[in-house]
C-alpha cells in the first residue's frame, strides 16, 4: 500500500508543480504583451507628433513662400533650415517627455530581475 500512496503523492506534487510553472510562464507572457502594447502606444504617439510637426513646418514654409511672392527671393533655404531645426527641437522635446515618464522596459526588466541591457 505504501508504493501506491507514494505514486499518488508523486503525481499530486508533479501536477502542482506543473500548475505553478504554467502560471509563472503565463505571467511572463502577459508582462511581455503589456510591454509590447505600451511600446506600440508610444510609437503611435511619436507618429502622431511627427505628423503634427510636419504639418506645422509645411504651413510655415507655405507662409514664407507666399510672403516671398516668388522664387526670386533667396529666403527658402534659410527658412527651410530654420523649420528643420524647429522640428528637430520639437522631436527632442518629445523624446525627453517620453523619457521623463516611467519606462515600461525598465519596469519589466527590474521585475524579472534581469538588469542587463
């Protein structure tokens, strides 16, 4: 009778260990999915901001061109470089804004104990 009870206890312990392992691997999968979803949201925000910046730059260039009233005035190159500099500054400000928030990459790596990267 001791052998049978040992087999039953072994099966019960292995089933419990398997259930625990599956719950842990599922948790890691959910964390990774949340991270990927958050990164996707950040990418969407960057894309939206870049579109806004591009629209602003295009509007400024159109305004300068309309004020110039023709290609004979040589302001286009300097105005274009100024608009590009403004767009670069706006992109840097956006990147700083995102960096100031909580980084989902750091949070996940710290939660898993992986400090490499």
